[in-house]
């Protein structure tokens, strides 16, 4: 089915003299643009290389419970020093060439050991050259999440590295149950 003319709007305009202000990218109104990993990575790198932040809806469960499937992430370019312990970074894995968003759980000679909060094994040491962004904001159902990217990120990284986070899941579920019961939700 082809979109109607009224359903399409320009998403970006080129400032190139060859394009003379013609729209270069179109998206449908009221719908999301879905991209495969290589295309998403290329678009993300292009935006971040221009010094702008990049916002998108993520897929996957490797960072649960702090980042869940469908959360909207805001990523900024990796500028200046290498990422710090506990930060959530965006990188291309050197051996798989896949786009990954995981937490830095250890630093060693300019490289960062990364790992998802919800997976059992680290990704290996990732050189700064492969890391191109940091996650600075997570939104779920239109609400900014406060847990996971603030000062507690170091504790979360420590718990992730030593695989202690899964041990807290039953405690977390009990607390959420008691809070919901107390508030009548």
C-alpha cells in the first residue's frame, strides 16, 4: 500500500548546494520508521558524527531491567575521555560487527570490558575506536527513568560484572508487589 501524499512529511532537508533545499528523507506521519541494524548504525553514526544526539526505540532484553525492549534511548557522541566505569555505551562489536548497547564493567589500558545487565557473559574488551556513543537518557512509556544512569551506575556495573544482579530479582519483585499493594495499583 502506497502512502497518501498527506501522510508524508519531510524529516530532514539537505543544505548541499546540489540539492537546493529539496527534502532528502521522508517518513510517514503517525508511524515509526523501522531500520535493520546496519542501517540504524549508519544513521546513528552519521547523526553522532555531526555532533547531535540520537533518539530511538531500542530492541532487546540484554540490559533489562534498566533498559527494556521498547524503551526510547537518547545517545550522545563519545567525545573526550573514554567511557567511565558503569556508563552505558553504544558500539560496534569488532568480531560480529553488530550494534550493541551495554554497560562498561571494567577498564584496562584504554579499552572497556562491556556486558549486558541481563546476560551471563561479557562482550570482551572494546577499544575506544569502536565505541561511538553514550546513553544519557532512558524513557519508558513517555516517562524518564532515573535508575541506571546516575551515580548508582557504578554499583550496577559491579553487580553485573560479578553476576549478582540476578540474585536481586526476587527481592525487586517482592518490593514492587508490596509498593503496588500499598498504593492500590
